[in-house]
């Protein structure tokens, strides 16, 4: 039988023996992709026997999926039969056995040809690579794990090759030195930055690591790094042995020890300062171990105070140097100290080594020095202070006697002074009453004169004006006599207006008849017309309750005087008069935009301001004058009101 005929029929014993002896799983199919032969390895991996699969399509036996997508993979025999060429082994393929077991495989297929070169079948070879893939995945996981550790290490790490060029670095290196991978990787380590690493001894140590499989620790580099300032760096280097095709490398760790160094220097400085303070303190200081209650250190001031050397004190308990009467009192003090962490004795008797008796102030507290608890005792000689306190108490007793005597003298003087004050208060009250009475009399006299001017003088001037008019009308026109009569008539009208104005100045009838607000409104309007200065008047509004006459008169006269002063001195263009009333107070504010003056130095010497203050004071009020370098002056009169001060209009 020819080889071609043999391929169209079941393989002979020699072919089966050859395929069965192959260590890889093998399946042979015919030209239609049906299984003709499986070796024992294929039977084991697929879970199918050759007898069960003969003549079955390959896809029934050889079920494969993509490991990642879990999609079915194209039947390799179908591709081989169509293309007529072999298909190389591929990975990432999962074989699903008959019982559902999954195996990672590599597989490939090739055509089987007859003597004429025609494809008469195909052979599929596959092998279990699950263990190999697990090993590969383990290596990948280990590499990723190591890479994660390197990248998350806070210290800068850099990997150098045998030529001391940067192979790679972690994120901390790039972040710390403010460089990028493109600026660093592949560069000669000693040329990085400003060549801060170009140190002969460092170069020598790094060059020895790979040839000698050596390492070094704690190589210090101090440098003024650009953008970072002065830094103290500590370098440690190790050899990374070659692995696979990767050559041996150098792992260099760079620790920024600047803060640690500064902290150490600060600690040393602090300890030095503490020791100097301890040795130069002007109080005696003892350091005691809490567990043994024995002294382990004493400062020079205390040894001088006690007249003993440091050797005499160290190793003893406090009672042994005379601070406590006996062992029990010493133990009691320590129990209190352990419970409260603090004890204090203001006057503790102490006998020195040279047999002097002194009194000391004893203060002790407990604190931690690292993990160790320490008791510190501060001892101060208060003998002089006690003597001074005794002298002070004696002086205080004498002073108390003097104070009692002086107090009696002062009490007698005080009684005399009170009598004098009472007499003066009565006199001042009588003076205020007299002044108020005088003011009332003046206002009454003003009212009488104003009415006489308004009634009698006004009537006479009116009659004179009418008579002149009659005479003028009877005089020929034109004539010199008529002109003289016209001038006399005009003069009479002017005198009448002046008399009317004088009567208003003396005592406006509106103040008595209609109240303060109406009187001020009329006065402000007339004053504005006469002076040509704009006046803005604001009152509290209609009110059916009147103020007491003395209060209304005082406020009217204050505002009248203020407007008179503005006309005389201020050269103002605008004046504001505001009358404000509240349940407990009435106030008047006069403000102008004219020239200011030094209110502190001038106000006390101007009769007008003094008169206004006196008027307001008579009714229990106050007057404030605000003026200065800025334009304008403000006069504020405030008068308190009682509930009985409100009255109905009459």
C-alpha cells in the first residue's frame, strides 16, 4: 500500500506508534476535519477516548476559547484545510475538557498531503502550558509588586547601569529634584543637575559595587541645590544581581536628612541650653529617680547652698540631706507627688552640712524625658524673705495704727468738708434759683417791652403813616413837599418793620402762643430772608404737648444766639437747624458750612457761647460745640426731660 493510500485509511501501526510516543497532545483529522486519531496525551487533556471521537468533527473534541475575551477560537484545522499552510503555536488559549476543566495551552496545526501534494487531512499539536503561564504570571506579579514598592517609596531611588548611567528612577526622585524622566534616563549620573553628585569618593564607591559585589551606606552629600536650597543628603547603594537577560545594576537610595540633621542640631542645642540653665540657675535643683527616690544630679547653686559637694548628694534620698524630718514624711511626700504630679512647701526647715539652719521653698514636679520619668525639685532659700516678711508684718502693724489715727483725722475733716459742701450746694441752688428767677424776670420784661413796642409804638407808627398818607394825597403832585412826604412815609414804614423785628427779638409772641417749633420755624424763615443764608429747619412734627416754658425759652435763645454768631463770624452759605425730641430728652442741633474755629481754646472765652451754656445749664442741660480745622461748626444743646415736664398747650 502506498503512503497516499495509507493516509486515506486508518494509520498503520508504525504511524500510530510514532504519534503515540510524542510527548505533546496530537489529533489527526481527515480532509473534512473529522477526527481519525488521538494519542494518549490528547485523550487525557480532552477527556475523550479515540474510540468515542473517531469520525467526529474536531470542534466536538477540541473546544478552545480566548483566555481574555472568552470567545470561541476558530477551528485551527479549518484554517489549515482552507489555506493549505501550517499555523504556528499560539498562546492565550483555553482548552475546555469534556468534564469542564480548563487548561492553558499552546497549539498549532499543519496540513497532511499525499504524494501529489494535495491536502488530505491535518494534524493538531497542543500542550498544557498552565504551569509555565503561572510561573510567567508570578514573575510578572513579582515585577509589578517590586515596581509598586519602588514607586511608592518616599525616598528618591535611582537605578544605574554598569556605566553609571541612569537606567530609571522612581517618582520621588523626579519630584524631589524637579526633573523629568527625559532629562534623567540615559544620562551619566555625575552630570545630572549642576553636577552635584560629581564627588570623587562617591564615584570611586559606585565604580566598585558591580566588580566587587560591594555596597556602601550613609555617604553624606551637602549641597545648595537649585530650587531646593541647602540640603543634606545621605546615599546608600546596593548591587542588583543579573537576572535572565538583564545585566547587574546598581540601586542607589537618596535620603533627604536635612530636617533630621536640623532636629539633631536643635536637640543638641536644647540640651546645651538646658545644661547651662541647670548649672547657672539661681535656685537649687535636684533631679530624683521616681523608682528609687534617690538623687542622681544636683546643680552648683544647691551644693553651694547646702555646703556639700555633688558627690555628697548623689545617691541619697531627700530625707537624708535634711529636707524631710524622717523616712515616713519623705515617703508621704512621694506618694502625694505620684498622685498629683506636683507638691509644694512654702517654708521647709533645712539644716546645711556646715550646721546652718535655713528655711527653703520646696517645689517638685514629675515630667517625662523621652521614655523616662524624672522628678525635679527646686529649692530656694527664703530665709531673708522670711526675715523681711517679719519686718514687714511689724511695719504693717505700726502702719495700721497710723492709719487708724489718720482715718480718725480724715473722718473729722470729711465731716467738716461735707458740711462745707452742703452749705455750698445750698448756696449754688439758691444762686441757680436766683439766676432762673432773674432770667424769668428778664423774659417777662422782654415780653412786656415787646408787647408795648408792638401794641403802642406800632399803633402810633401806623397812625403816623396814615396821617402822612393823607397829607401826601392832599399835596399837589409833583411838588417838593410831596416828595418829602413820600420819604417820610417810607421812613415810617421802615421804623415800623424795625420795631416789629425788635419786638420779635425781645420776645416772639409765637413762642408763648404756639410753642417752640412754630416760633423757631418763623424765626428761621425771617433770619434767612434778612441774612440771605439758606436755612433748613426740621422739627419733631406736630405735638399736642408743650415743653415747660423755661426749656422752650432756653432752646429758643440758644438757637437765636447760634444763628447770630453764624451771621457775624462764619461766612456760611447754608445752615441746618434740627429740633429732636425723645421721651427722655429734647435736643437742638445747629450746623453750618462756614469757617470753623478752635473750639477748645476759643469757646470758653466767647461771651455768646458762655451765655448759651449758662442758659442750658439753668434747665439741667449741656451744650457741646464741635469745630476745628475742617469747615463748619456744630452746636448741640441737650436738655433732659421728666414725665412731669410734658404739658398740654394752653
